[in-house]
C-alpha cells in the first residue's frame, strides 16, 4: 500500500513538473523585491525632486519599495552609466536626462540613447532667453541685431560650459547667422547663479527655462524675450516664440524621462511603463509639477526612445556647428 502510494505520488510529481505546474506556482510575479532608481544628479535639484516624487507614487502601483539613489559625477556620465550597465532584470531603472543626447558629442563617454530601454518621458522645459528688466532689448530680434553690430561686446550665461542652456545660446547665435562666440559665454553654477549675475549687471542675457526665471520675472527684475517652443507657454502667453519672432526653427529643451538598461524583459517593461504613466497622471504629481513650474509632458516608451534618437542627432549637429563637440 505504502509503495503504491509513493509510486503514485512520484508519478503525479513527474506529471506536474513536465507540465510546469510546480514551476508556475514557484515563479514569483515581477516585481518580487525592491527596485533601485538611479538619479544621475545630486540631491535637492529638480531631477532629484521629480524622481523621488515619481518613485514614491510608483511604489503604490508596483507593491514594492522603489529606492532612489543619487549617482552624481562626470557631468552626468556616472549615473547614466550606472543605469545602462545594470543587470537588465527590471530591478534597476533611473532618470535619463537631456545630457544623454550631449555627453557623447562632448567626448565625455561612448554612451548614448541606445544603452537604454525607454519607459517614458515625464518632463520637458524649453530654453528661454531673459534680460534684466531695464535692458534696452525688448525682443530677441533686437538682441541679435545688437550682437551682429558689435560682436563680442555682450556676455551670456545660464549654466556651465557646454551645458544645455549654453547649447541653446550657441545654437541661437549660429542659426541667427553669427558665430557662437559673438556673445561670449560666462559659465555659472546653474541658472540661479546666472540669473543673479544678470540682475547685478555681470552679463547681458541668460538662457534657461522660463520656470527657472519666473520668480525674478514676477519680482520685476527680469524680462523674458522669447522661448524655444512651437507655441507660447501656457504660463507665459505673452512671451513670443523664437521661431515666430525670428524665423529660427530651433527647439532646445531640458527634459527628463525614465529608462532601464537595454534588454529589459517585456513583462518588466510593461509593468514599469504602466506604473510610471499612472504616477504621471496622478493628482499628486500634477500638483507637484504645477507648484514648482516644471513642464508636464508625457511620451510612452517607444515614443520617448525615438525622441531621444532625434535629440541626439539634433544636439550633435548644433554642438558641432557651435564648436562644442569633440
């Protein structure tokens, strides 16, 4: 009797193993453990703040902790590399920013957009051009005409050498028929420092996003001349577009998205993308972005992937024309 029961039990086990019943029961559904979210910039900045908000919201969707770690350094290379070189198992993702479409052209790394599985774009803020409230310039055309008349006389700022806002200024000058050095760039530790230099008279114009300048605009210390977008911004409808004002068809923006390393499994990609979109659509995230003035833009994974490829090509061309590529 015992032997028959044992034989029957082994037969059932063999059948179950052959049909995958045990395997299916034992295989946990993704995700089964905490996820690491890499931020390639320091704590306290816009990328860090938006990433932490999304990570917290995605925890609710995924049912596991999403732990944010900052991997700053190398002008973004350290953190972006940490995402791209992680095991493609769905347990390491990160924020991929506009710098991924610039750092290879700047000679900082061989890494580019092809090293990632894109999950979604959640933010974009176009470049805008700002002058002191008492500046003689009322339009971006006025500024370009003055730069043509006396190249080298005026100075510009807004970020470090070769950063996205430097690229926007250089691109504007080149597309406007001037040399990239017609308005020399004064490197600054971010847009806030550049804007303070503008207010104090140290530079003549600053390129950065409108949200970064809005407090000084509201205070009557700075005026915005134009923005590099297809349409005027909803928060600044009276600020014309560069294209509408000058005919220069150049769109440069800072942007943030989420991605994992290339080769992410389809099930992990689908669940992470759905959780990210749900977080982006939440009232909490919408209110957070509005309160801080960040542009709330959504692209799904495939669209974001094409967007990164297009940005890589466009930024590379502008950097080469402006003498910023290596």
